[in-house]
């Protein structure tokens, strides 16, 4: 075996990297043969790496980059210890990202690597052969490992390792890393390859137009490949070589079975059926969420309004602090406000778990295709669907995501539309109002809010494109869909927990602050109050007075009522605060969730002239469309500037008001919606 | 028209996924995926992350939503990529 100096240096570099990160995994002794695993993403490279090294992985950033490389020690029979590195996945040596550039650089630098183990996905052999063909045009030792043979077999395709080895002129080993791969076969093949001379590069089609008599030390081909030649003739030649290779090394069943993932995609991403399936799935999500969470929510509510409130009161009484401002702040402020919000934890947990399930199974990727096509049909920029979809989780990262749009007008347009996507914070309000006013159809009402949200995005987009953003082209794309897979419990649990934790952090941070301010305004007497500081009834407080002054604006919308309007004002801080402020302002007279609901219903009935459900719908539409939370506005200002942010805030408020008035006026005229 | 040009046309026409390119061109999926990879290597189209259904395996540096990620609670797992004409 011949080991050149540069690989030794690189091995040493990787050893030192691991030491720097104190992973306690020394990849290999300095100077050990340097072996790398290359291949496309999701080809089974990392699974194979773990099998070969016993999962002894040291992960470190490659010097001067943010690219992570995993390395470990691999004992090769007859050779001894080698340094095995798991390079970032890449499809070719023409890099498109920093990690691909690093992989490309490592693989194409003469003499750097002692052996390249090219992991080829048998289920996508043609795609894997692009990188393989590039590598075979270079003077490197190559061992091809075929993975995903079971998936290929399911599709009726069998790849012959022998035929492929003959075609490529390098050894080929078949394994299935997910089922205890035969590492001894790979080890034996690696040992043979490491001790053999560097194989002569072969003519892979690219060389037909590059240098027909390609010598072993050819530098033209690598340079041409790395430059990412724009010559379509070159690409066509290589494409033909790959196609010929694929055809000559695979046998297909006479009747090729379509795998169930492809069959499902024919329906799930179909132009008409796809959106209908998407809507049905989302309707099911909200039905399941609202129905399954109800008993848990009631139990938590009983806990906060019962034992916890009573315990806090008793504890304060024991130290002589009952009956004062402190008790008021603790019981009717913190416990009522934050506690009410916490009753939504089961609901959020169930919903996040279902979304994680859809995400991990691969369905959400299909939903993105459906959304993208819908937007494209309406003439909206295809790329904008990314931030808009993210916006259904939280508007703040969605606004940040507009950075991916290259055109400034696209960024502004999308940032203006994102607040119309219904973030999960608004879900708590939807559920509270829907359960109170539409107890038999709560899930459908919540689902309706999400459909309304999509309609607002579409209509808002069309409106803006027809006025401020004319002559803006669309940007077609082809989505690279992952196959469906069985969801992993660990991934589901981690995803759900991270999101629930985010919800709890909001409740523990900004909501506590909001609750404190609302409580403070609630104990300060308003003009004409009959009692002083701390003694004033909440409906005579400064909070009630200020909210009442603004309430007149909402008379045509049917909810000109100070509790509701006050909640909308604090909802500007965070939408979850709508619930906590209601809980606080009703807490003096009402105890649990059911009683609170009755009080809200009574106030809406009075404010709407006997049309509480129409007023509730108007209120929900206003919550959906009006000014987003302060964090979203701050993100908007960062991305599109103060002027456009102000335009957006004004537009949203005006649109929300107009829509809520329209909804109330129409709905209140429908006899079916009158109590 | 060559096969690569046919695939490129389908991308430019806004096919929603590789499956749709298959339907439009009549080629099999592996050929289409290979063609897309080839076209990306020539710079005719580019492959990029468009939608993080979860954190990108290559780390936050290449994630388009990293800046505001705290609110989204995205987890480790998959990222959705797409091919676009350049």
C-alpha cells in the first residue's frame, strides 16, 4: 500500500479537530490511511459510517468553514487502522453549496485521499452515477458500495454488482446498512483497493468531448468537471454514458411494480385532488385536536381555578398577606391569566404531535407542492410559499425567511403577506371562542379560520400584485420530494417537545409581563370610579375605561365591548395574551373556563344586539387579520424597512376592520346564526 | 430536442415535482432525477433548500430560516430541496 504525505497531513488535521472539540473519540493515529465516504444525501452513507466505525464519530467543522465532517477510526483487515471520514452529501463534483465545495475539493485534489468509498443508492442508480462518473474521470482509488438494494427490489429493479464493477473498472460491494451490513466484505474490498495501484480513469462520456485519449494523470477532465461546464453537449454525453450503464447493469421485472409512495403521490400532489386531500387532512387535524384536548383542558382548568388558586390564597393567608394587592396579583393576575393559557398546553401538544407526524412521514413536503402550485396558478411568486408555510407555525421566522427571495419586491410582497398566515398563537383564541360560541362545530370553525387565512394570503397577494407589484414574474421550481416513511417516535417526541417548550417560554416570559401590566391597569381607578387603588371593581378600572374608549370603533363589527377590545390591544404584544387578559378581567367574578365562556357569551350577546355568534365570527376574523405581534413587526422592519412595515400594519388593521364588519353584517342577517 | 433539454423545458414550465416531470416527459423517474442532477452540474438549474420541514442536516449556516428559528421549534431531520432554472 502506498500512502502519500498529504493524506497523512489531512488525517492529522482531522485528529486535531476531534481533540479540539473534546469528543473523546480519537479518529485515528496520525498518518493512518485516509479513507472517505462519498455519495449523495440520504444514500445510507452515515449509516454505513456508523457500521464501519462502531458509531465512534467525532464531528468537527472543517478549518475555515462551517461544514461539519464526521470522522472515526476503521480497522481494515490486513491494513490496520484507517481514518474514515463521512463527507457531506453531494450529487456531483460541480459544487452548489459550501459543503459540496469542500467535498469536491477533497475528492479532486490529487493524492489527498487514499481511498474513496462511493456509496451508490441502487434505488436511484442513475443519480448516484453522476458523482461516480466524475470520480472515475479522476485518478483516485475507488470502491463502490451499493446500498438501498431492498428499496430498488421493491421497485422491481436489481442491480448487478459484477456488471457494474466491469463497467466502472473498480470493485463493487452490495450492502444494506440498515440490516447489519457485512462489513467484512467491505473491509476485504477496501484492503484490496488500498494495496492496488491507482486505477486508470475511464472514458465516462465527458472525456469524449474533453480528451478522448484521457491519460491517467489527466488534469483537464477534473478542471472541466469542477468548473461546472455549462456545455450541454458535455452533459448530454455523460448522461448517455450513465443511461447506458444503468441499462446494462440492471434487470427489471417484466411488470415493474410502482411503489406505494409513487402511487400515493399521484393523488396527493395531483392538481385538483391534492388540495382537497390537503384540506381534508387539515380539517381532521383540527377536529382531532379540539375533541381530544377538551377533557385534558378541563382538568387543567379545574386544577388552576381550584386547588392551585385556593392553595395560593391559603398560603398568603398563613403569612398574613391575604386580601391585599399581592393576593389580587397572584390569584386574579398570574394564576388566572397564565394558568388559563397553560390549559391550552394539551391542545398545543396534540396539534404539534400531529403536525410532527405529518412532517416526519413526508406528507408536509407534499402539502408544500400543493401550496406552491396554487400560488403559481394565481400568479404569485412560487418561492414565496416557503415563508408563507413557515408562517403557519410562527410569523417571526417566516418573515426572516423572505431573505431567500432574490428580488426586493418579492421580499416586500411576501413579508406583507406573512402576517395573514395564522400562527399557532392565534390557535388558542380560535379554540376558546369556537368552543364557547360553536360548541358542536368547534373543530370546523377553527379549520375555517385556517382556510380564511389561506384565502387572505391569496386575495391579499392578488390585490398587491394588481396594484403595487405589477409585472412581477413567477419562479418555477421542481420539488425534490423525499419518499414517505414510517414516522420515528424519537423524532416526533423531540419535535413536539421543542414546540411545546416554545409555547411555554412565551407563557413564562412575555405573557407574565403582559399579565402584570393588565393587572396594574386593572387596579388603577378609571375616571368616575367608585373606589380607590386596589379596591376598584375591574369594570371601573383604568383598563376598562381605556378599552371602552376604543370599543366604539367596533360597534359595526358587533363586539364593541371593553373586555374584547382590551384583549385585542394586549394581543398586539402576543396573541396568546388575548386569552390571559380575558381570564384576568373576568377572574374577579368568574372562576373556571366554562363560567368564563358564559360571561364572554353574555357580553357578546349584549354588544351585538342578540347576534353573539355573528360577533364571535367577526372577532375571530379580526384576530386573524389585524396587526401582528410586536416581534413580527420588528422582524418586518429588519427585512423590509420601517416604511413598508408601517404600510403593512395600516393595511392589515384596515382590512381586518373591514372584514370583521362585513362578516358581522352578513352573518347577523342569517337566521341560522341567531341564538 | 435532447432528453436534457426536454427535462429543462419541463422545469422551466413549472413542473411541481420530479413526478410531474416524469408525467410531462414520459421518462422514468431515475432518468429524470439523473437529468436534473446533470443539469445542475452544468449550471442550467440549481438545487437549493426551499422549505425546512425540519433543521438542515448540514447545520444552521445553510438554513434560510435560522435567524428566527427559536419561535418555530424546528427539529433535526429533513429539509426539502427543489430544482430551479437559473
